[in-house]
C-alpha cells in the first residue's frame, strides 16, 4: 500500500527550555505537516501523556504523527506510524506487528542499508544520514555530504528502488538546494529548527525550500 509521505519531516527532541508538546505546537503553527515525536528518555506513561496532547495538536492542524521506535504504543494513541532507528531491525516483523495501514520509516547510512530495507518490502520511506555533524543523535556513522546522497540516489535509480529518500542529520537551509539537486525526496530536521533563535522563522524557511520551491 503506497502512502503519502511528506517531503518535510519535523522531529522533536529533548530540550531544557521547551517541551515536546510546545515544540509540536510551534512547528504545526509554522506549517509542518509531518511530526516525528522522538523521545527516548521517558516512561511509557509519560510518553503517552505527551502523545495524546501532541496527537490533538496534529489533528487540529492536519499533520501526520509518527513516533520513534515505540511500536508498542501505536495502538494506544492517535499515531499514524513509527520510525525505526535500528538499521538492522527485522522490518518484515515490524510490519507484521503494526499492520498494513500504519506508516513505517527506517534509518539508513549506506546504499547497502537501503538495499536490505527495500528487500523487506515493508518500509514506506527511508531517512538516510547523517549529512553532516549533528548533536541531536550522536553516532559514528560516516558523514555522507552532498556527494554521498547524489551517489545513493543514482544507485537507487539504477536498481529501481522507489522508496522516498530523506536526508537527515545536520540538515540546514543553506544546503537545501544542493540536496534537492542531488536527488533526495525530502529532508528530516530537528536542531535546525529547535536550536534556532526563531524556530518559527527557521521552520518556514526550511519548509519553503523543501516543498514550495519544487
């Protein structure tokens, strides 16, 4: 089942000055139509309290709500899908668990990761990165840079892999034109909005360059 996938994914993160709920309110008011709630530090009870409030905001603004990793919470709140960060996950098993209607996203770093994910025939989109250094999700994966995405997009075309590819990790407004030219479907952003002096302005600029300028 082919599903709608936004070209612009906004991710929440743990911030000392702003709750996840406040982040989503700001993002949706600024035009985000796809929200990924990424919180790996709270209990299920706390997560669900957040998710119910965030789902209500997303419903008000017509935004899709995705949760990071917490598959077991999908049927406990109004959540449209899950993004799995474990690149070695059994995506067929995840799909079997969540059913055909929920959206399933996967993380990747290399073309080989993307091949393996595509072979599962279970995933709706792939977030591939990091583009550049990021503190949102520290890891030791090689930085892809613009050229890395260009190479991956070309190989996906050659292999006829048509899963939407999102650039993630260190994405900023000043590289958006290059990323789109490199062949990515869209982007996922967090710190570029959450760490900005003016989050609303930052999100609008990123959204405009990702979606409206195509």
